[in-house]
C-alpha cells in the first residue's frame, strides 16, 4: 500500500524526550522537598482518555505523583475535546476557575493540550485572554511534554506547540492506566472521511495505522498484566491498514488479536458504516473473544441529510448491514450516534431517524444536538430551525429510546449473562457491577475478590439503566 505523508517519530527524538524527563525528575528532586502532584483531566472520547493515560505516564516518569483535585495540584493539565461546542465552554469554564488558585499559588503550572489546542483560533484566545496558562500543545506534540515542561520549569516563557501536521505515529510512550480490568488500545489515529459537521480530520490529522506487530505486543503485555477487556480505538477502525507496507485490514487484525492466548474479550470503536464489510461481520462471528456488539454510528435516518453530512452510505445500505449481522452473529447488538437538527434538517426528516431507531432497536444511543464547528462545511450551511425546536426533537428521540431500552432490559429477566466484574456496584456494600458482551450494566451481589473475573449472573430485575441479578 502507498505511504502517506505522516511519519513515525524516530527513536532519536524519543530518546531526547526521555533525557528531558530525567532532567525534569532531577530538577524536581533538587528544588522541592516533597514529590509534586499533578491533576490530569481528559474531556471527550476514549481516544482522549487514552492520550491522557500517556500524559500521566510521562509525568510519572518525571517524578510527579497524582491528585484528584486541582486545589492540591502543582501541575494541572486539561486534555481538551473539539468535537462539540459544549466541550469548548466546559474547558474555558474550568480554565477560568484556575485563575484565583494560580494567583494564590503562582508556582502552579497550567497546561492545555488536545484537539481544541490544535485549532489556531483557540490557541490565540488562550494566548491573549488566559495569560496564566503556561503550556499549550496540540495533538501532534504530545510526546514533547517532557521538553516543554522542563523548559517552563527552568524559566522559559509560556510554551506553545501547535504546528499543523498530517500526524505521526509515536510508539513506546509510557502509560499510566486508570483501571486494572479494562484497557483501551489505539490501533490507528486520524480520519480521512471529512464529514461536513466534524472537525476531527483537522485536529487529529489524516488516517495512519500502527504496525500490527506493535499492537499485538501491547495486547500480550496487557493480558499478562491481568486486563480482561481490551477496547481497540480509532476514529474509524474499519479503515485500519492504510499506509502500512503489509496487506492487512481490520478484520485480519481482529483475527490475530483473537488468537492471543488468555482469558479476555475484545471490543472496538468507532466503526464507520461505509467501511463495515461482510468480511468484518464474518470475522466477529468466527472470533470467540470479540464481543457480539458493534458501535455503528448512523448519525441520521434520512438519505438527504446523510448526503449533506458526507457520510457516503444510504439508510438502505445501513439497514442491509444490520440485517446481515443479525443473520450471521446470534445475539448481536448495536449502539449508535445520532445528530439531531443538522443544518436544513426538517421535522419530517427527523422522523425518519426516529423510525430508524425503532427498526434497529439500539442498546444505547449517544445523541447530540448539532453543534457548528469552525472550519467545517456544515458551519456555513443555512440552519433555520431554532435551538428550542431541536431540543423538542431530541426529547422525543430520547423518550423513544428510553422505551426501547426498558423493553430490552426487561427481556433479559430470567436469562443467564456472562459478565466481566469491573468494580463495586452502586447498590451498596456487597454489590459488584460489570457488563455483558452487549454492554448492558449488570449489578449483582458478590465479593470484591471477583473483580477482574468473568462470572455468570442470573437476571432477576430490570431498570432502564441496569439489570440486577445473582451469581449462578
């Protein structure tokens, strides 16, 4: 396959950053009588959360401990999301709230990174309106955090690293994972789809795939460390393999990971319908460790709207995939993303989306009112429907999905589910919580030593948000 413009970050560059990490560690030991504490918070998608774990890994190597509150932090890093307007407002609100803390503790260092910071207009706003922010770096400069932090600690002025790039692959960064049962594993980065509402290709770069041997090595390491669920991440995992020298696609990669020894299960997201193939569905059916669940974002149930979104499939194409999957994989379930009120969408076209969710019957929906993103084509489209009207549509959709969800939950009563026990439950002492292969939340009584194990649970009661049962 042809090589794209992105690059693999060289070992020399990573060795330089490792030296900066060591120099930072030595500096902190010499300068401060106690270990400094960092607060790292990632907004948005699971890819951002995964990036946050790498940021924490680098900070740990530099000698930082961690705290759950900004008030106790010597270093605060917000890893930002640019997908929706609400995420922007939340970030600016959080950054604004740091100003009085910084005034009381001027030695505190504040860093902003991630997708928002890759947008030049946002970085300019930070530079002009938030002078107390010390470090700003985009998605393509995350691996340079040791250098940026060291230079700021040694007296350099505010650091900004937001250069445009098609993206890169960085292997070997340290990771400090948040949990001990489930782990996320990026297999590719970026996006080539350019949906008209989405800013991801502009802030994450073009599609680039990790080498399969690097992915398999990480999977084996996670399984050896006791992780029981691995979620493969990518803006569009179905495009995996682009730019690699060997001929491999996502289906092939799934088969290779499924062959890794150990008792674990595999999930993946996000899966673009235009690239979801019968081969992929057949592979899921053949792979014992791959969960029988697909997150397959449809966004709209109307063909005109889908065309305006540049989604490159029709409702009929989408439903044909659903039908094939249900015939091929017994018990397969689906979740999806829905955008309500796309520019120019009419109520009648929205009703097509409502009809679609009734037909597919998703286990979960991630629903959003359309949010204009600067630099996208949709942001320039006529958008005559008022926000209040769109909110009514959203409430109508949520009511319908809630009814569907309740019916699906009640249908589980009396069934035996294989559940990965993930942690303590919300029902009180003595209860654990986990999920089955379809992603349903299951609460049950059990000892804490079961956390990290697969157990069988007989469902006795169902609520909209979870089912409840007992160990078999």
